[in-house]
């Protein structure tokens, strides 16, 4: 799926399909979609792996090159072991510190991490089975934003319309966040605990 298709789905669910009189501009919906994608990424990041150099006689590895990083799952060092040798580590900003008995000698290590998903004009990294979930989040953000905007404005739907949008939007966000919590990485078994360290 690409961004235009996601926007169309969100508009359909929001009943905002009158091309001549959209309630939300494309830019507004794109912002809400991006917000939902970011929140989805925090719970279910895109798996990635990077091979990075270590510094001789230093336990600190610079991970500033890992753009759009959400979290670090595991560090494999040294890389020539079987089963893989995963190290305990700590993060502080872009510095990853290994807590192993073996001090790095300048050879490479593998860093397994999660990064932000993308959803743009070219496509998406969001798994197909979760696209509707991202749409639900975007719809919730859009409805809550419109409810806040509509307060103290004249509406053909009456004074209760902003409250109805707010309630509907909050229900969508509740559903979105509940599912994110269920899917979230914090609820998963961490494979690195199954290997010798």
C-alpha cells in the first residue's frame, strides 16, 4: 500500500469523500497518518540489522548511523561464533556500551534493531495485516483534531457534533492503542535470552 491508497481508506471511513468539499485537506490527513505510523513503529518496529565496527580496547560502539532507530534488540559480538554470542549492553544516546568479559578488538559486530516504518508515495514497510490498524489510528487522530476545531463553530449537525466526533475519535484511538499494546515488542519473548552470553 502507498500513501494515496491509505489516505483514500481513511477518507472513506471518515465519510469525507466529497471531492469538492473535503473536511480534511490531504496535508492534514497525511499528518494524522504519519502520527499513526510513528506510534505503530514504536510498538512494532521494522526489523533491521547493521554491521558496525568496534573500536580497539573500547566497549563503546557508535550507533549514530542507525537512522530512524526506535530500539536496539541485540548485539552480536564476536561475529564468528555458533551459536551466536549476544552481549549485554546499555544505551545512552548514540553510544552503545557492551558489558562482556571480552573487550572489543576493532572487529565488526552485528546490531539488531528496530526502526520506523515508512509509508509514502512509493510504498510501505507496514505489514499488510496491520494496514487497517494504522488507518484506525489516523482516523482517530483526525476525528479528535476536527472535534477540537469545531468547538464554538456553527455546524449543520448541531452543537452535539463536535462531541460525537470527539467520542468516535477517542474510541478509534482506544482501539488502536489497545491493539498496539497487544502487538507491542514489550510483550514478546526476547530470543537473545535463549542463547549463551
